[in-house]
C-alpha cells in the first residue's frame, strides 16, 4: 500500500506527503507500475522540483541508467537517465537540482551533458517532439511559470504526452558555470537576446551567471552597453549591473567582482538620460539601493521625484523605491508625492507606496487617513500593508482592517508583519503619535 500511496503523491505533486512516505520507509527508486518509469523521472517530466528534491534527499539516483524505460531519448549524448531527461526538458533549475557535484562526473560525462544541452538549444523543438514521440497533430504551446517561486517563465511545447520547455540555452549556461567553463561576454549576451524577456529563464540564467563571475573586462563591456541604440542591450546591461551593485539579494557578494562602484556612480547619470520605460525602471531599481545612504542622496532624491509622475507604472513603482530611506524624516513635498502614488491607478504602484508608508516613523500628517483609504484595495497585499501601518501608529481602525483580512498566515510575509503589529497594538506598545 505504501508504494501505491507514494506513486500517487508524486503524481499529484504533494512534496510533503512524498517526504512523509519516504521517511516511513518508502523506496525513492520505486517505479511507476503503469510504465516502469522511476518516480524521479515522473517528477522531472512534471517539472516538479520540490518532489524531485524530496526523492533525491531520500536517495533517488539521477544518474541511474534507464535502459528500456519508455519516454527518454537514449540516442542523444549521455544515454538516458533522470538527469539527461531534465536537460532535455529545458529547465535549468531542474537540471541543476539533479546535477551531482561536478567532481563526480568524468570528462566524458560532462561533455555529453553539454553536447545534449547544445543539441536541444539548436533544435527545432516541435520537430524533435514529432521525432521522439512519433505523434501527429498540432503541438500545444503555452507560457508557463517555474514553480514554486514563479521567478522565471518559459514557452512550453507538448505533444504525444511529452512536454519540453525552451530553456536549453539556460541549461547550457548553468552547466558551464557548474563545470567552471569560461564563456565570453558577447556569447552570453547573444544567448539572453534569443529570449528578449526579463522574465524568461534563459535571460535570468545568463544575468545570474554574469553577476556571479563578472570581471573587469566584462564589467566594462556591460557599462559600454548603457549608450547602445538597442534598448534590449541597454536592458541587459541594466539588469547585470544592478545585480552586481546590489549583490542580487545577497546571492553574490560584491567581492565576487573585481570592480567596485557605488550605485550612484553607475546609475545616476544613466537615470537622467534613459527614455525607455522598462530600462529606466531597472536603472532606478539599481539606483534605489543607495538612496539616503550616500553623499549624492539629494541627487538621487531629485531624480526619483522627477519620475513619480511618469506615464509608465513600472517607472513610478521604482521611483518610490528611490525615496524609501527618506521616509523617517520626509519633507512635506516628498510625503505628498508618496501620498499621490498611494492613490495611483496602478495596483502595483499603490502596493509599493503602502509598503513604504508603513515604514514612516516620523511626523506625517494625513498618513493614517491615506492608509485607511487603502482598506478596500484590490490587492490583498496592499490591504495588509495598510492595516499594519495603522496598527504601528496606534490607529484603532487597524482592528477592523485586520479582521477583514482574516484568516491571517502568521508564518508568511506580509501577514506575519501584520500579526506582530496587531499584537503590539493590542498590548499597548504603540502610541498614536506614530512613535514605536
């Protein structure tokens, strides 16, 4: 019975149940009795990274040969294993998850994986699906987001029960990085431009690769793109340089590059001149990392304020970020600008304004009324921020605002911050003056 339950849990993508069943003695190398496919291959085919991780943590072998098992393509380099199926599938995240430590792979195994990724990167995916499945009819195509974080998207191709994503250049990039293979900046740029979308996995993989190992020559090449007539190249440069300046959320410490520059030095002149909205939004995002903490903070402020009325909501959203450190002592004209953005027609702009208004600890006439006005906002996250801001200022309207948001998830942001603020409000630890 346990094996039946394990197969069912894998098929429905229930990673918690899979881990529980494996902890109770389930076999991570068990095969689906319907077609003899190992459970790890089922997770790979479903692009289910949490389930694949659970199986591997319990001992499932991504290098296990699958001779005679249907669904793979052993004719390509590397034979047929769960790992090669992940490479075929076009998800760099899944491929990286199944890839063992490089020292465990000999030179031939590495070369085979690289050749396989390169093969798919150059192939016509629809033609390959027809060849490998023998199926006729139209290939179903759709945009998919990588779960569970939904930070990267792909185009998905499905035919004859098989699905392939168009992320093979990203897979190749990740494999090269893991194998410590240098790749010229221009080649990486060319890969990103094949998928001219910041959300696409290939673009993301290239940016992350460069952010992790950018040297002086590569930095200079990225900076040189700031004045390029092609907006996509400027967007790529903004993305890469932003990741380097801010450390990409701590993933890459600034010491990972031989070049050290402040955000204002990189982005301030650029922000004054850039006219493309998407590029400008990224430039402002990089610039915002230094607002309020630099000798040039007044200049950063001025640039941010100049864009709060920009026609593109992506720019207005990032303009708020450039002002955020000033919220502790914001002059009236800046405060009025943020209040106006809290009433912006775009919901994402209102959300950002609400978030930063909750961090305003100084005197701010009218702030609680602005937050209370967001109590019916279409975005739940905005309503959570507003309720928290009211609680932190001791405004009794927070009680009704929080009640309307129930049930609250005390373990996840932003609900966790609201739960904490309400606890402090109910204990009388906040004052109506706005001081905490």
